[in-house]
């Protein structure tokens, strides 16, 4: 069995992590995550500045040229690339200050920009995709003391083997 999607996800994660590291914004946890949601368990981890980076498979859609299963010639993959970090929240000293909220927001937009550059510069591990489209970017949270940003992108992977 050939894994057409996994190497692309890992390669994208590697590119995103390299981009964050190069811009001195490392994360404590970096992974390809299963499922349709991401658990933010490591947003405030103390190691390597904290934070959590992920790549996740949002959906796969077969791209047929005809009406038969053997007519599928490509897979359209929708993928999320995101990062969350610790943000200021209500604590024993009260609500976050305007300066703290601004700092958190500027950190989030910096991460978003770094991830966008990583996506744009991403070298595909297998045959280049037929298309690569950045669909949208969404701020995440804040939820608890966590917040961040996720980009959604869509690309097509051409299937190498046809029906016999």
C-alpha cells in the first residue's frame, strides 16, 4: 500500500518548524496530528519556549474524470497548518493589560506570517501537486491561556497507478 498523503504532511511540518526556528520562534511540540481537531495540551509547555505546531489532514476528496471508481485520477487534500502558544489571561492580578494583549496578538500574527512563508516555500516530497491553493487563515482562541493561528491549504496529488 502506498501512502500518498503522509510524506506530504511530514514534509510540510518540517518546513513549518524550520521556518519558526529560523525566526527564533521555536515550539516545544511539533507533530502531524490525527483527527479533525487539535488538542492544545502543550501550548504553554516550558520546553523550548513552549508552543505547539501541527499539520493535520482536514479532508481528502477523490477527483474523478468519469463515473467509475477507476476514473479517479487525483486526490484533493485539504490540510491545516497551525501553531498555538501561551497567551495572557485572567489571573490573580486581574485581566490582561492592553500591552499584554497587544504582545499576544503580535506574536500570533508573526507566527501566521512565518507559517505562510513556509507554505509558500514548501518543497513537495513527491511529484509536485497539480495545484496548491492557500484557502484561508484563521486566528484561534484565546481559550484558557492558549491562542494561535491556522492556515488551511488545498492541493491535489496525482495518482500514479490506474485501474487495470
